[in-house]
C-alpha cells in the first residue's frame, strides 16, 4: 500500500495556485510549510502537466515493465530531457528512480520487470554486499542525507539506509562489513590495518564536511534571496510613496 503523503491533495493544489497567482516564490512557500523549494517546484511541474489528478493518493506503489523502463532510459540517453523532466513527462514519482534504471541498463543483467510489494518504509530487506552498502551511503551523503531518495534509488528499505549511514559515520567502512562480534580497537590491530582505518576516517570526515558545506551554502543562498526580496520590497515602497507625493 502506498505511503500517505504529509500534505493533502487540497493543500498541494492551494500552494501551486498561490505560486501561479504570484503570491509567493518557491522558496517562501516552501518555508511556510517546512519543505524545500525543490519539492514546491516538483508540485508545480506535476500540476501543470497533469492537473489536480497529479496529487491523487496512490493505493498501491507503481509497477514498471522492462519495456517502459527502456523507453525512459533511451529517452534520457537520446537527450530528450533531464532526469527531472522525464520523471514529470512519464509520471514517475522520483527522478532517482530513472537514475537507478540507467545504472541497471548499463549492467550485464540489464533491466527487469518490477512490481513492488511495498514502499521504502515497509519493503523487505534484500541481500547487499559491503561494496554496495558503501556506495549507497556515499550516495546518501552526496545528496545531503536524503534517506528516502537514496532508498528509492537503490531499492532498499529506508531503515537500512538510515542505519548504514549511522554506522559509516561512527565506524567507517568497517561498520558496513559483514563481520560480527568484537570490533578490535586501534591498539589491537597491526600497522597496515591502523593506517587503513586512518585513511578511511579522513575520507569519512571529508564526505561529511562536504555535505555540511553544501548545506551551509544552501542556507546562505536562501538568506541572500530573502535579503534581496526584502530590499526590493523596500525600494518598491519608497518609489510608491515618492509617486504619491508627486
């Protein structure tokens, strides 16, 4: 069964209509309801493409045939649109799904028919290798800890992604291994293992620092936009008062 949206159909339509009427930017409207501007843009694009039906609650998760996946992948490879544009055109819930299909398309096994048993919050875990878990965690950090996006991109449960990221931050690649039992301290391992751990820690700290830097830049950009909007409003008020006096 599909996951219920945090916002109702009516609430989403109201936000889009306010944007279309000029009653707020994507950033300001997003701030009002505590979502990012990308979410607002996604609502706007889907509403313009499909009307009010774009926000109908899905009873079940979408299923995609191999042929449909190939059609979307080839559309991207032929330059017919970006991930986000194609997600809107083909009514796919997330552009991350298209990214995963392209990866599957380039793998030896290729694309397969897919009929999901549930969404990322209640799907069953699947077997993963340590290398795949590392790749998943790196993707999540590269996308500012967007656990849901990552879960959809790699077809794994949300809880697994959250747990793997936490273990990676605490223990590095070793935290994502298949080993059980006692974790040796730095004093208990040989020099080569210790050096490897130090390199992994440095890489982990770099990944986290890059993510935090991106978030800081986003916050600064939002603040600059707000400052610009306030300055423009003040100018308009001054000009209006000046015209009234004349």
